[in-house]
C-alpha cells in the first residue's frame, strides 16, 4: 500500500496576457488564457481525485479571482491549502513551494504544474508508489523539462534553486542536482507539456474528454483563421 502523500500544484492564475503567452502569440492572449484555465481545472481535479482536497496544496502566482473561469477555479480549490508563490525566479519559487508544504507535514510530496492536463490520478499515485524505493521521482517532459517531481522529503527541493528552468536541459540538470545531494532518483513516464499549437493539438487528442480538449476545440473552431501551426 502506498504511504500517505500530498499533491502540490504549482500554477499561475490564467489571466490574459500573463499565462501561456507563447501559445497566445498564435491563438491570441484571451484564447490562450482560456486554454490555460481549462488545463489548470483538469490538473486540480486530478489532484483531488488522487488524494482528496485536504491533502492538496496550490502554490499560486496571481489571483484566481481575476482569472479566466475564476469562479470555477476557486470552487475547484475549495478545501485546499493555498500558498502564494515566493522567491526570485521560478526555481526559487519551486523550492519555496515544497518548503511550504514541508512546514506543514513530513509526508512525501508529488508536485506538478499546469501544463499537462492529461495527467491522471493513476500517474500521480504511481509516482508516489515509486517513492517507496527512491528518494525522488522525476518525470521528464518531451521538451527537455520535467512535468512531475516526487520527493520523499520536501526539504530536498532546496537544490532546485541552482537549476536553470525552462531550458532544453532542465530535466537533465534537475536530475543531476538531486543526485548531487545524494538522493536516489527514479524516473516515470515522459509527458508532453502544452506550450505551442502543435503541443495543444497532440495533448487534446490524448485526453479528448478533458476540459482542456473542449477548450482547445472551441479555440480552433472560433479562431480557425488565426491559429497557426
């Protein structure tokens, strides 16, 4: 039986012009924020289905009250522990998010972002189960980053501060940083992040019944002339 664990979602409030701006360059910033909101909703729902809201944590940049589908998002995090993101740069904010959870519990943490709406409770539970034989579990993304990090001890995320984020080598460098502290690092399934139109098309096909796929179909249907592959 898998030991009790927490799920940590690190996310940005999906406000037009602040979220998914790379995708927004092709579909428009409002449409990109709508897609981001749907992806976040799918991720929040997967987290709740995995461990229940009382074991879910959200490290948030921005204000969900100002976001696209803000009321839905606020309902989705009812019962969660919500922490503001704190730190100079994304790597520091990640480390602090884990530390915030670790300050409340000594249970293992499985952390995801909001760019993989195809995530499932089975995937999250699998990461937690793999922590029985490892200190950390890293799931790399197709673009060279990573989509999930499981840590038996949340304090171990302190090493992330030195890792350059959002590069084609972030996954490799994250693994190296974890191993440099003496951790045994296991791997899990590679997923595709949603950053581009091609990513969105592929991920929507992977999870056709998701809020993300529905939002993406609406964007493509309503803005077919503006969507560039």
